[in-house]
């Protein structure tokens, strides 16, 4: 709409500019908020540690599976390993050392085994060592959750 100035006779746009600015400022604020969120996201993702499953795949997956059906690689199937007597899975040929070890897999024995397998059971043949306690415990938690085990009753040392 046009307004005619009574004194000069010139025309000027009606003061609609203000309301047009209001209409546009909303999306602009929203856009800059989204932009800030998008920029912040990759940094947050990099901070979160890898999951136990990812760590298992990377550290153990070349030699072990966790499977309810018989399956083995270079190492034995770790399904239900927590609470199991060491070196006793049918169909896997263990070292004499692990077969004869009087050992039940619990949080504590797994932690020592993953720290330095051949030091914990001299004569065993698993070539693996993990110095980081956080990585070991994340992997042990994953063994418990994915492996059908995890009964804490098995944490008490047994002598069978
Ligand atoms: C390079 C291959 C290799 C890698 C990597 C490896 N293992 Fe093993 N693992 C073996 C072998 C071989 C044995 C059998 C050792 C023996 O007989 O002395 C074994 C045995 C075991 C046992 C004993 C199982 C039983 O039935 O008594 C557990 C538990 C185990 N590994 C867990 C792990 C975990 C968890 C990881 C990853 C953090 C891992 N291993 C990485 C090869 C490997």
C-alpha cells in the first residue's frame, strides 16, 4: 500500500518493513542454533569411548567368536565363557597349560588373563596383552552381556 505525504506529495512504502523483519528473524535464529549444534556434534562424538562390542571386534575378533552354535577360529568360542572352567570347551584343542589350569573365568581371572595371558598361565598360547584397565573391563562387560554368562555367583573361586 502506498501513502501519499500530504506536504511534499512524494510517496513512501507503508511501514511494513518492520513486520517483514520479524517474520524473518525467527528462522535466522533457528538456523544459527542448528548450525552451532551441527558444529558441536562431531567433537562430542569423538569424546565418547568405543563400545565393548567394538573393542571386542578390534582386539579379539580375529581369533574369537561369541556364538551359540559351535564355531571356532584360532581361539575358542567365547559364548558363555564367564563362569566356565578354563580350557574345557569341547572341540577346541587347548595348550596343555590352559587345559590343566585349575581356573574358572570370572571378572578377576579374565582381567589377569587379558593383562598378560602368557604370564598369568605360563605355557598358554594366546598372544594377547592389554595394559589399559578401562579397555579390559569394557571387553569383560561385553563378554558377560553378549555371551549368555554374567552370573556373579561364578565370581567366587571354585575348585572342581
Ligand atoms: C591372536 C589370536 C588371539 C587373540 C587376538 C585373542 N585370543 Fe583369546 N585365545 C586365543 C587362543 C589360541 C586361546 C587358547 C589358548 C591356549 O590354549 O593356551 C585363547 C583363549 C582364550 C580364553 C580362554 C577360553 C577357554 O575356553 O578357557 C579366553 C577367555 C580368551 N581367549 C579371551 C580373549 C579376549 C577377550 C580377547 C580380546 C581382548 C582375546 N582372547 C584375544 C587366541 C587369541
